């Protein structure tokens, strides 16, 4: 290999140095350009992002305004739709027609079409509403009870065994009828005592007659006569005592057996309780029958102290019950002088005649204590009022039937009721069997609903 000269080496070194310098310049220029470009690009992107956000905001506002305008159009359209669907004049007319139709249907439902002949057959009578006289009354809740003056708890008064029990529960018996037959050893002893007393009296009478005859004939001494007289008197006393013992237990001498005891009814009445069966052993104080004369009963009720001034003995009352349509009158027979310890009320009593037996003990009743009469401007019979759908109504006569008319009622004395609203004087209303009209009204309503 040929050795380089010095000039050639210097030339090659100069070339290498020039290349390195050139490379350094190129590299530095590229880095500065890249940093400048990067800096300029970041600024541009940030600007674009700000522009984008601003654009989004502008777009959102624009969209919101557009939506608001669309909603506004929709609201306007909705309003316009309402106006088009139900114009003001036509809406009122339509409502008016609907209201009139509703009233007409309601009037038909409250109307009963019956001829006068049908009303007569049903027992319905038309009466005019107008002025009337009402008796002020105070109402009390009470209960029908047995007339304790005509009620007996029958006891045998002798221990024994029931041989026969002919009386039945609920049977009406007469005074002296046999209720039961009891075999009693105690009765046998009493009757035996009576028979012995009768025999001793007969013997004492015979002895007395003999001694008297002998004394009169001067055969025997007077002392024997007086002794025989004393023995006769003692025998008569013993006989009377034995008879009184039998009478005290309600037994007689007896003809069918010394121990046979016939328990008889003390008065006419009804067997309301029975506690005896055939073959049952009974004690002398056992209540085996309760007998009551139901032709007379008591209506008892409690009176609070504030009402004692209005409830007095002898005051007229009217007794009624919701169990049936019956009413009866009576007078206050008793007002308690003391207040009950538990109720703090006084007990009052009304004696009621009960010939038909309708007022049964245990029945709850309303006792109206009547006061003075008072004039009222407008009243109807209490029978005219019925309850329809929790409303008090009366059936008012119209041209082609009867209409159930709601009324506002005032006080009532049981026969008449004051009308405060709903009727005028002279209106004819149905009285009597108005429940028939209520039934017809229900049928008409059912047909109308179908």
C-alpha cells in the first residue's frame, strides 16, 4: 500500500472536519425547527380546542333555543288543539247537554209510577204536609221484663223424687193445674200424724160424751167429766196442728197415697222455666218451675238525674220496638227513689197490658215519655219517611207518579215528624206502607242501570 503524503492527510482531515461541522449544523437546525413546529402546533391545537368549546357552546345554545322554539310550537299546538277540540261556546253547550241528561236520568231513578188503584191495593195513602201538633217527648231505652207481681218461682217445699211431670215448658196453665207429682217420705209422715190426730180426737170425743152422761146422771164424779173434756180439747188441738202442717206445704190429706205430693199452679200463667225431669230427686227449696202471667208485663228503663224532673209517676208514655211495628201506651208506675251504685241512674217502670203476648220479656224497646203538645208549622206522618242511600226521603205525589224527595227532618214524637227542608205546606206525600214504594224504587234503579 502506498503511503499517504502529508498534504493528502491534511486534506482528508479538513474534509472530515468540514463534514462533521456540516452535520452538526444540519442537526441543530432540524432540532430547532422541530421544537418550533411543536410549539406552534400546540398553540394551534389549544386554539382549536378553545374554538371547539366555543363552538360547542354556541351549538348548545343554538340547539336549546331551537328546542325552546320547538317546545313553544308544541305548547302553542297543544293550546290550539284544545281550542280546536272544545271551542268555548260548544264546550258549554256540550256540558249543558250532559248535565241535563244526568238530571233526567236521576229523576227517572227517583220516580215510582203507580196508579191510584195500585196505591190503594198496597195500603198507601196520600196526605198533605202541613201544620200539626207534636207532643214534647223524652226517649229512653228500656227492656220488657216479667211482671214480678204476677211471677212465681215454684218450689216443692218437700224433698222427694219426681214421679210425673205433666207441665211442659211454654204451656199455659190454669190456677190449680198439676205441674208435677213428687213422692215424698216427709209428706208421708205428716199425713200419718194427721190420721193419728183424727183417731185420737174421735176417741177423746167418745170418752167425753160418756163421762158427761155419767156426770149428768150423778153416777161419776165431776172431776172425771172435766178430765175427759180436757183430753178432747187437746186432741182437737193436735188435729188442727197436723192439718196446718200439711197446708203449709200445699198438700191435702191425700187419697191415692200418703207420700204422693201434687205440685199445683198458684195462678193462671205460662210456664217460662222448667228444671225438673221424670225420676229426678229434688230438694224442698229447689226452684223447679217459673210461672208468669204474661198478660201483664213491665217496661223498665233507666233515668239519668237530669231527666228525673220530666219523668214522674202517672205520666203517659208510648212504648215501641224496632223488632216490629207494634206500639202501645201506658203510664209510669214507679220511679226509684235511689240511684244505682253502678249506673248512677234511677230505675223507672211502666206496667203494660199484654193480651196478645206480643211484648215478650227480653225485648228491647224505646220508651217515649210524653209531655205537653206544641204547634209546628210543617210536619208529616212518621210512616211517610224512608231511608234511601243514607238519605231521609218522602214520596211526594206528582202528575204521573211519586218522586222520592230528600228532606231534612227535625224532632219527632213517634207519630209525626217535623220537616225543616225539602217540602212545602200542601205537598201530598205517601204514608202507610211506604216500604212498598221503596222496593219499587229499587227495582226501577236496577232496570235503569241495566
